[in-house]
């Protein structure tokens, strides 16, 4: 093992060992060499080399998503750090813990024309929990520091006694900062940034640590892990309750909790594909239920009849724009968000945050008994009306994105976890039932198309089972560098739905069928992934028909020596018309 002689760099490594950080994602550089070599030579860490920092950020996010523990990102100085921004914002809003360590020039070399330097503090703005810088070590290259007329770290002339005292203060400061920042990251599930100024030389190492960390108790949690700021009798005041479940990890709700919720006829549970919670009494495919109501002449009357008086939200971000619109236009009297994560006032009525594990919350909840009104049945009736028309429409619909997703959703082997890109893929997938054994993940914090492939590859790297990425063409081509690493398993699978551009914009309001819209909004193209697959060592096949896809999927998930890409070509214009006709058909039947 090799430990950097630079005290602050060694301190970071020792702190990571202390709190159990294991996964280190390193992008190459020189300024970060003391840490890169220190981490990579230590058997306590699992290190990954990912060249593109933007991809590396999402790769680490995928790791943290799966392990539920912080992954550490390490980069060199300058613009390298800026490339982490999209993944840091995603981690911040998805509440995924990441630790960003950026190597830096000494402060006296910033803004004087030195190479590869920018102001690295607070580069992530408000999209990160904290951004701080360690103090520069003063017993490393003291003479080099003294040469600068810009430095304010030490007073001249210097002597060993004064430097030792100053270095002792630096060490105390740095340890306190790391202790606070690392534990906040763990407790709050948010990304943090630590900047470390390093003076050359950078490549001196020792076999054993020369620093002993001070023994401190773990800092107190920055948030209360339990709260009784709710009245368990509140359920008795409401006969129309919706529990809306957003992004969650598998098994977030216990069987006991699910059974208690569904035992009450005044509670309706609406769940998203990304909720990873399954029960036959819960209503998935939310858009399939709500979107057709919008097309009815008496839509206002129907929405008023199913309007809740109490809304309880659980988990993270919501994909469905339909349910957001419904709950904003037909507001509940009260909105509670239950959980330790952030409570968002998504539905414009004010939100009361219950800082309690949802399982404990529902365990203490007291429900109405023998209510005369069965709220559940009113939703069940509407849901049942969608079943037959849904099947009949798919039977007769032309080949399109809708048909492709209907085939894919029923063909995924139970062993696979599924990573889904944003835009069209996650919205289409919401219309179909996915088996509960298939955990579904999507970067819904910022809902961007960037990084979907990198996240999936990172998640797959630490997952025991195989991974499937379902992505659109724009998402895939945007994140090509997600395949530029050596950690892609032979069991990794990618399905690309290529409709020649941003097909979702044909579905959204405001679409105009003209050259300007096609070029600057949809970004029409004629690219395919054939040569990229060859470049990155994937088996590849392309299909453009229902029979072709069905045949391909029979062997696509089988074991192979290489990962695989299945690219499915679909007609954009027909796909958008088919989806609109689908909702119209459901509304009339």
C-alpha cells in the first residue's frame, strides 16, 4: 500500500477507511495523482478508472444508487470538476450520496495565469449539500509557498517551530471539516464537495500512514430520525385518501404496511413504475387511468368525484404529469409527505413533512371503520374500464413505440434489474405492468437524458444480477462515453428505441410539423448504433418490425461472451399519432 506524503491527501484516504467508503471512481490527471495512487494501491478500496468526468459522475451515481452508500469521485484541477455538474445535480435532487474530491492548485496560484486553474469552490451552486476546501499543508514545500507574493498562509521569515504549530492547526481544521462533511453526506443522502489544494511535488509516497486521526465521536445527526409531528387520528377525518408513491428502492414498504393500507376502503394507492412496490390492490399505470378522463366531456365532474381530501406522498420524484395536473387542479385539503427525504410542495396546497419512516407512520395510523363510502371502488371501476380497451387497441395498433414497449415489458427475465432513460422510455414504460422482481430505476432527480447509460453501467458494476438499459436514441448517443470503460459485464443489455430524434416532442403540446421544429426541437437524425457497438465490443442487431423484435428477444437475454445491444427502429410520426389515438380510444370505451 502507498500513502501520499502530503498530509491532507493522506488524511482524506484515512477518513475514507474510517467511515467505510469503498467505491472510488477516478478520472485521470496529474494534480490528483497523490490521491489516485493512494486509493488505487490500497486493498480497502474498489477503484474504477473512468476518463470522461461527466460519465464518471453518473457511473458513481449508479454505484451509490445500488449500494445506498456514498461513492467517491476524484478528479484533477480545472474544467474537469465542472463536468461533474449534471450528475451532482441529479444526485442532489434524487437524494443519492456522492463525495466529490477535486484536486486543486494552491490558492496563491489561482487567477494569476497558471495553467489548468479555475475557482473551484462552490462551482455546483445550490445543487449540492456543501462545497468546502481543505487548508493547504504548510509543512509540505514551505519554501515554495514562501516564494509567492500572493500567499497569505504563512508569515515570513519562517522557522520550524512556527510551521509545526501552523500545520497542527491546519490538520485540526481539515479533520473537523472532513468529519462534518462526510457524515452529513451519509445522513442526508446528498452529494458533498471537498476541494484539496496541492503543491508539487505530487509523487512522493510512504508504505505506512504517518498521520494518526484524532479519535472523535460520530457527529450528531443533522436531522431527526423520528418525529411525532402528526396525529395518528388524522385518517379518521378523511374518507377519500390517496397515497402516491414515487421513486423508491425495492422493499421500501413492508408486507405488514401494505396489508394495513389496503385493508381500508378509503385509501387509494397510486404507484409509479419506479416505486418498486407491487400489490394487486395498488393502482399502477397512472397515466392510463387519468389521461382518458381528460378527454371526456364531463371530465370535471369525474375528477371531482375521485378528488382526495387527504394526499400522502412517499418516496422521490413523480414521473406522471397527468397525476400532477389532476392533483393541482383538484387539490386535496391536506398534503402530507412521509419520509426522511425532502418534502416537495408539488401540488400547490402546502406540504406538511412527517419525518418518520413510512412503515412506522402507517403502523401508528388509525383508520375509519365501517365507512359508508368506498373510495377504493370508485378508482377500481375506472381502472377496470381500461383493461379490455387497452388489450384490444394493442392488438390492432400499427407498429410504433407503444407496440415496442408492450413487447419489451412482457419479455424481461425476472433476474434483470432495469435502468430506464428519461423522456419517452420512462413514460411509455409507465403504461405497462412490469414484474415486481424487476427493480426499475430512472434518474428522476433532474429528469435529464444525460448520463442514463453511465448510470446503468455503474449500477451494473456493483449488482450481483444482470442489468437491462432501456433508452431512446437521443439519450444513447448523448452519453456514448458511458461505454468508454472496462467495467461492462457480458450480461449487460441495452435496448435502444430509435425513432430518429426526440419523438416525445411530437406528443407534447406545442408540436409543429415543420422544418424548424424538426431540426431544433426534435433534432431529427439518421444515426444508428451499429458501429458504436462494434467499437465498444457489443453484439449488435437491429429490428424494425413486431415479428423481428419478438424473435430477437427470444435469444437477447441469454448468456453470452459479450454484452448486447438491440436497436429497434420505429416511425416517429406514426408513434406519436398512435399514442394520442390510444388515449382517445380508452376514453371512448
